[in-house]
C-alpha cells in the first residue's frame, strides 16, 4: 500500500500536479504518523515486508484507539495482540470489520487480500493448555498470508499421538512447536524432521516450571540442531518468524 502511495506521489511531482514542498510534507506523513502517545511506523511494511503490530498490554484503551485510528488511515491489514474483549468492543465502534479471536486474544482487520503461500506452517502443541499461545502464532501467520495446519495435544506424555501426525508435520516448510511443563516437544520434533523448528516455551506448568523458565531452558539446551527458540509465551514472534521462513522464495 505504501509503495502505491509513494508511486502516486512521484507521478504527481512529475506531472506538475503538486510542488516539491507539498511532496516533502506528504513524505513526512508517510515516514510515521505522530499521534501523541506513539509514532506509528507507516513505512515498516515497505522496509521489512510486514506492517507494525499493536501490542496492547501496558497501553490504555485511548492509546490503542489512537494508534488503531492512525493505522486504519494508512495500513491495509492490522493485527493487535493480547487484546481483551472489552478493547475489541471499542475498536468495533471505529472499525466494524474488525474480528476478535478470543483464544489468541487478538484483533485482526483484513482490508486487503494477501496471496496465500504454497507451502504451509505446522503449528504443533504439546497440550491443550498451550493453545492460547499456539493460536496467537496461527492467527499471526494466517493474517500474513500463510496456510497453517494445526496439530493439537501431541505432547510427550502420549508420544504415540505425535507419531500418528508425523507425515503432516514433515510436510510443512517450517514447524512451530509450543510446549510448557518441561518443554521437551521441540527437541523430539527436531530429531524427526528436516525442516526448521521454532520452539515456543509457555508458562503452563506447576511451581518448579517457574512460569515457563524450565521449558525455555530445555529448549535453549536442545540437542536437536534445527531448533531455534523465542521468548516465553511469544506466539506472535513465532508466527512472524515462521511466516518469514515460509514465504522465502
């Protein structure tokens, strides 16, 4: 979208429809939009291929709404993570097309069709309790134009479930493995596939799991060479990275 706007601007300069001073003013607006509480990075998609995403925790409803309004003016598709249903209700007032994903706690706005990838991402969860983080990864990847296959509840306590789904997992271009407790699942998958595995530790577990720290350390110390690790409960980061890998030419 930004590329199209810049092309139009240069064409207007070429044709003499606007002067250089006006063009410079419009370019400044394209660079970022200052809404007081934030400077919305309107050129991020042009630079890195993906638009800015709103991380909702720590922001007031008014701040999120101001950022959302600015992004509605400039961006095509929008993603807001860790959003409450109450916040979604406020967003709907200015954008009825917004959609809420309660399990992922995400708000999405789809205003531009994205070409769906030929290959797919496999998002694998160890347990049902890991689904909120896994779904955040899935919603992120799908909004960015990826086909996603979900494989649920195949953790090490019943490893035969993993083996029954191995063909589907191996068929993916990249795998996101989400696990809490001891966090062993990504290492097991990493030893069975020839694709990159993005490990996501979750804060699911009892006291000595230290809110995901035990799973994080297990994954960081994986003996399987094809495993990389994102932060605890960072489904968004995993979905984003998986999208970048899956859409490589």
